[in-house]
């Protein structure tokens, strides 16, 4: 196939789910507060996203000194910058994400940013090549595939979940889905937490039904994350109105 990522669109319900997710994010980006205060919404999004991602990885989202939370905070803070790197050097961006996420979780700093020896290097290389190459697949589908593949590969052995969700956020920004980084996909995943691991395992099996279920799950998470972003946008607008 010339465009293997686009083949995913033929799976049951994937195209409709992807379109709905994109529509939800577009509605968020049209919110009036984005004209002047998108940066404030993005900061709140990064915080809530980090808390949700840390919780999904077994961290304490309310404990400031929790090492998983600290790593998640670092990666969400650098998403806009890494989105500029992703298209030309996804491996560099991925290594940076791991360095930020796992800094307080490894005893040997030489492990930071380095895939473990037992990882399927060919599959990882293929993922990074396809995810940054030309494709007709929507950005939301590419983001979901990156997330799913990184969960399946566990390339670093430490903080892989936080890295996978951060890479997903990077792809959503890099491919123009959420240009202002104001949605909170991690919160969407946490809201769907009961199905998160089972569907991720179904994706890892490689069966078409499992892949389709994962893409639909992620699309639902993106739509829910956009709703969280709208709540944050309203909070910023209210605060600005009260201050003015």
C-alpha cells in the first residue's frame, strides 16, 4: 500500500469518529477567548493534561512532588516546541519526551531518551517514518496510531504511557488539529479509563477490529478533551471579565 495509514479509514466507524473528533476540536478553536487568551487556556490545558496522564500511569495527580506527575508536567509544557521538531526529526522529539518524562524515575541517566535494547527497532522506525510522511489519513488518526503503537512497543520501559500520550498531543499540534494546544486529550482518555488498557491491548494484537476500536476510543477521547478545553476557555473568559 502506498498509504498504509489511510487504510485505517476503511475500518468500521473510524472515518465518522475521526470527523466528529476534528469537529469538536474546531469548535474549541473558534471560541472567542482564543483571539486574545489562547495562551492562558493552553497553560491550563497542559496542567490538566499532565494530571490526567500521570493518573493513567499510576501517579498521584494531586501530589506536587510525585515523580510521574513532575515528568508529565515537563512534557506537556514542551509540546508546542516539540511539535515544531516532530515533522523533521520525530526520533529527536521522542527522545526528548522520554528525557523529560523519566528524569526522576531512572537511576541511570544514560537510559534517558534511549530505546531499550529489546525494543522492536524496525517497528519503531516504521512508525516514525509513516507518522511524519505524506498520508491522506486525518491528523486525529495519525495521533491515535502513534499513541497506540508507542503503548504497544513500550520503547523505553519507563514512563512509556506518559511519553505515548505526550507524543499524541505533539502530533495533534504538529498536524494542525489543535494548533493552539488547548484541548485536553489526556483528560478524555482518563474519562474513558475503564476501557483504555483493554482497547490498547486489542490494538496491540494487530487485529483490524482491535485497531478500529482503538482509533474510535481515541477519537472519543479527543472530543471529550475538546469539551474540557471549552470549560477551561469559559473559565479564562470569566476571569478576564471579572478582572476588567
